[in-house]
C-alpha cells in the first residue's frame, strides 16, 4: 500500500502519544475514496508508528517539492473549509430527511383521522335513520326529559324500576308500564327517543282545523264532522311503536 508524508496541523493526544502542529510523519490510509474525509491516517515509521491520526488533524504533503509555509497554511485553510462545508451539507441533509419523515407521519395521521371521521359520520347517519321516536303521554315525556337533564341514564332508570325505588319520576314511569302494559314502548322510547302524544282534544282540534282549510268551509258541517271522526279514529288506531 502506498505511503506518503503528512504534516500535523493541530494539537491532539492519542492514548499513548502527543502530536503537535508541524510534525511530519510517514503514513498511509486504508481508503482509496477521494471524497473520504473520515478514515484516519496510520503512521508507519518512527516511534509513533501504529498510531492513528484523524483526517482533520493532518495534511498530505506532496512528494516533491516540499511546500512553502505559505502554501502549507493555504492547504490547511482549504482543508478546514472543505471539512466545514461537508459537515454543513451532512447536517442539512439529515435535517431534510427528518423533516420529510415527519411530513409523511403527519400525512398518515391526517389520512387516518379523515377516515375515522368519515366512518363516524356514516355510522351516525345509519343510527339516525334507524331511530323511530315513540309517542308517549305528556307526563311520561316530562319524566324522561327530567332524567335526561339530570344525568339519569337508561341503565339507572331500568334498575330503579326493577328494584322498586319510589319517587315522583319513577312512579310516573312505573304506572305507565304497569297500567297500560307499555313496557316495550318505554324501552323503545329510552333507546330511540320520544315525542309527546297529542291529547284527545288537541288531536281532534288539529284535525278539525286541517279539514276546515281543505274544504274552505264549503262542506256541510255534519259531513265535515263525520270526516273528522273517521280521521281521528284512524289515527288513533295507527301503531306508532314499531322500531
């Protein structure tokens, strides 16, 4: 392997020796890559033979002629500038790679978030479409609304009804279940929400008002009242508890 002369350009210590600027040694390198700025020099002669000199602490001397001090100083400066440029390039490249990696991670997170939002929206639409609010009497609706406003969830309502816990709210719900056999309707109301069933007089009034608009009072009063009764009885017979 070819050897050459090197000059020490900065003071440093190895485990066994002290090197000072200006020393000249015969050395070799275990690399032939021209752009290799990391492989150290290995001294091959003299009392410091076998010691390794880091690349940045030495400069290669030409075989002939020996450089002047001015040329040597200029070579040292060029060597230092080259090393600084290489380190900056390496740092910039590393930072760029880290930035690109982070951007990819954020893109992946954003895509996952968007997919999750889409899934939640689609599930919400399905759930909303399948909900079928149940008509319950006004006092039952008020009791259910009170439970919702005061943080009484469905589990607690069912547990209180099953264990016989009394109170104004539970008594209303228990009477609705026991007196009318409305257990299924109450469960559906807890799951799917509820609306207030019109009172008899209220429903009849709504029907009468509607038919009055339809017929502009041109229909005979007796005939219109018969029609109102038929609509009212029909609406009362509708099963509004299907889920």
